[in-house]
C-alpha cells in the first residue's frame, strides 16, 4: 500500500474517531495530528483502528516522534512487510 | 422537604416505529406494527425469529443530522433520543442554557453496553490481548450511557444508570421524579435505552423459553390474547425532560404532562416468575404517592409482555390493587407495536401514555383478537380508543421481582 493510499484510509479512520469538527478534505501530509481533535483516550482508539484496519502490529509508544499525518503514513508504510 | 409538582417538557424516542415523536405516535394511532424478521444477524437457526429493530440507515441519518458520533449502540439510541428531548423542551443541545446545566441524567438499561463487551470478546479470540480495544472499559461500563450524555450536553447534576431489568427505565424516571419533587434538581433528563440484537445475547433470550414463535412477525406479539405464546423483543430508547412546574412556567416551556406518583416493590420470591402480591403492592404504592385512589385512574398502560405468565399475573395484580374499579378501567399493552424494549420499555411506553393523555387517544391493543379468559380485564380492542380521562397508570415489572409503577396526568393548571 502506498503512502497516499494509507493517508486516504487514515482520513476515514480519523473522521470516525475525532472529537472535533475538521475539514477532512483539507487534511494533508503536513497536518499536525494534534490539531485533528484527539484526546489521550481517542488517540488509543485511533491506534487500535489502524492496527485492525491495516493489519499491522506496533506499540503505541513507537509513535512518540510522529507529529504529522505524513510522518504517521511513512511510519505505517515502514511497518508493512 | 419540598413537595413540588413535576412536569414533562421534553420527549425523545428511538424505536422500530420511528425515530421522532411525531412518526412514532402517528404509526401507533394508525395501528402499524414495527416487528419484522430479525436482520441484525443470521437468524435461521434461532427459534424466535421476530424482533422490533431500529432501522440502521435511519439511525445513521438521525445521528449525522444531530451531530453525534457512533459509540455503543445502547449509548447511540439514548444520545439520539436525548437531542430530541432537549430540543422539544426548548433546551438547545448546542447551547444549553445556564438553568439546564444543573440537570440530572438518570437513565435505565437492562443489558447495558453489551455490543462493546462482546466485540472485545471477539477481538480477544482473534488477536489475544492486543485485540481488545483500549477504550473497552469506558465504553462498556453501564454508566457510560448517562456519563456520555452529561458530558455531551454539559449537564452537571448527578448522572447515573439504574439497572433493574425491564423496570429499569420506570425506576430511573421514578428516582428522577423524586429528585425534582424534593428540590434536589430543577430539571432531569431521564428514561431508558437497550439494544438487545447481538447474536450471543439474543441466543440467551432464544433459549430462555419465553419468546414467541410465529411465522408472521406482525402477528407474533399478542399481549393478553388467548393464543399468545411469548414475548417479542425490541430495541430503542425513550428519553424525557422533566422539571418542576415552577421551572417550566419560568422557561415558558410547553408542558406535555405531569408525573403525579411513583411506587415500587420487590416480589422477593423468584428470579423470573412474577408475583401478583408484589406487583399489586407497587401499584398501591404509586397511588399512595400520588395521593389518589383507583377511582382516579382513567386507563392503564400495562407491562403486557405477551408471555402466558406475565399477562395472567398482571391481570391478577391489577384486580388486587384496583378492586371494584378494575372492570371500569381500559387496559392496553404497547408491546405489539414495538416489541419488549426491556430497560427502555418503561420510558417509551410512558411517552405513549403521556401522548395518549395529551391527544385523548389510547392506541389499540394490536393482535388482541380473543382476550384470554384468564386475563379478565377491560381491554382496549384492536382499534384506538378515545379517552377523556386526565390520569393514567404505567406498569413495569421485571425479572428479579422488580416492580415499578408511575401515575401520569394531562397537565392542567
């Protein structure tokens, strides 16, 4: 799966879990995840949904340095076997 | 202690008959039945194949229009009905007025957030520990229902969930009524919610031996009928905004009805088999709480589950408590319209009772073709009945020997 395809899937998953009103069509690789309406609990749901949807195994702690949607997509692309 | 009058100013429903008060009531008066063959899962191997399900597309569309995110199905029902109840009470959910922030949220559920719990079980079976959603606990705890509503609408009064099987909503409304009556709060959001159509939970009901088996869904639920053979489950929520009369008048709210009394009791005998004495005690306690006698009751919205045991027992209970007035009082069950909605049933049926008092019509007792001689009451027939009565009674009886009864009136100055 390409990073673009991953971003498209992330948009859908984030829209479902986010607590804020966000213009999801405008979300791009540079969008900071912190601006997308997740709190300490809903971000756990997002990580769970990503693992389920994309079939990837990783620890939430591995995402400490991930700040933007693009960085998250790159991280997930790297986890693909 | 205060002894304030308590009125109903907001109504919200999510049922198989409609996801708003108007549609729900129109369908009841028109005699439409919301029971169909169950679609939520493959029903082929179950004995009891009929149910009153909330339409998923309609629910999604109402949730989107009311700007709600899906959580557990039980919470979703309550949340969607709460928006309608707050709006009809003149309390805009998006901009809750300062008065309403002191609202209590007291809700009932029979089964609670079982969909979340059982999907955690599925996750564990599939992926082990990592397969369990990290937010399973805050999603599946029973009080998530009232807590999510309290948070969403910034309602800072007490919030909790009452669990007493099929009396849950009636008990919750009774507690909320007492809180408003004694001045603990001016307003309360109250009612109940349940979402029973999960294949493993439903298997438990299927195997319990109390469910109707009938190839014709719309004919399967037959309260008090000679040929009834069990209950048909439904899902949904009923939510009311109740408040002190002073608060409603101050806010110039549209008053829909009045709660005049609440009574409860326990059979203290058997976990599923009811007792006429226990139920009659709750009815008598409700009348006493309202300062009324059987002469004041214009009609009864029965628990009427359509099991052989319940309907016969309830008939005896009504006769025990209402004595010589019994044969005068019209009795009807709503469950042949939208099934037995368990922990939501008391609230949805209380709403139907309040609408009946307001519009002076008691909806029909669908499928009561041949009243069972063992249920010797003055039943409403297969057509709606015009009524002028000012006061009615709502019965709810549950597994566990839980009995709860409300006395409701049309509001008059």
